[in-house]
C-alpha cells in the first residue's frame, strides 16, 4: 500500500521561512555594509514597502549622494552614495521575498488586514477590467517578467504574484518570472540612474534636459493608457 506523499515543508515552515530569510539577509547587509551607507540601504528597503514610492524612485535616491543642504539651519549633510549593483539587488530582493511568501501563503495572505484587502482589490480589477492586465495573459511567463521589470507604480512582486494567479500560472513559474523581472528591472534602473548622475555632475543642463525628456515620455505613456482605457470602455 502506497503512503501519501508528505509535503516537503509544513504550512508553518512556509509561513515563517520567508521572514527568516528576509531577516538573515538584512543582518548580512548590516554586517557587510556598515555605517551610514548600510543605514541608508536598510531604510530605503523598508520605504520600498510603502506606496506610492517604487523602484523607479527608490533606486535613484539610493545611488545619489553628496552634500545635501538642510533648510533653515544653514548647514549640509553628507549623504552616502550606494553602488548601483548593491542598490539594485537589495530592492530586487524585496520583490523576490514577497513573491516567495505569496507562493507559499497566498490564501492565508488574503486574510491579513490591509494586505488581504489590497489583494482582493487587484483580483477584482483583474477580473472586471481587461485593459489593465489583459496584455499579460497571452504572454504569460514573459508577460509577468515585463510587468515586474517595467517601472510603473503597482508593478512589483506583490501585484505580479496576484496577476500571475489570475491568469492561471503555476506558483513557481510566477516566482521565477518575478525574480527575473525584479533583478533585470532593478539593474536597468540602477545603472541608468548612475549614468544620469554622472551626466548631471559633468553637465547639469544636459542632465536636466534628459530628466525633462523622461518626464514628457512618462506623461505621454500615461495619457495613452488613459485614452486607451476610455476607448475600451466605450
């Protein structure tokens, strides 16, 4: 008589392990990256959990540094600059650990206050509005990678995990797609921000021009998405 296959990890282990891994990595960061740089990195990783700030804003803040004037007291504070690779991997890790938690605890997460409400909201939008996440479904694995990779608000590991579930992907495929998208997207943002920072140092007006162009492109994309959504509703 065959005995039923026992799960490799218990429910409690699946719940606790992401927190243990997260805490271990934070401690490791604190040991390796000491002083003000380590404090700044841990602070930015914490802030990344708070909307509306996303990787498109957190990563450039981490990479930037130097003398920052403090208003009203006529002094300046030296803010350390974090290496682009370290900054990118640290923020990508946040998305990855969130995805791991949801892979193992999706149904339980829906019962957690605030998080559960947010998951239900995204699920409701995904089921009733095809224009917001509909483009991901035909692409599936590649779609989730691109969704997490492109720095739009609400495109991190949490929403990526929910959307992956909605389109019927297997949990570990979702996790792999989010991991690839998070690392790729964060690296692109980090090194682009580092190049932009170098341009600002060498030629402030050229750097300012590039920022203005990026803002205009962002506004055009948002306007297009809004117009497309309105036309779809009609």
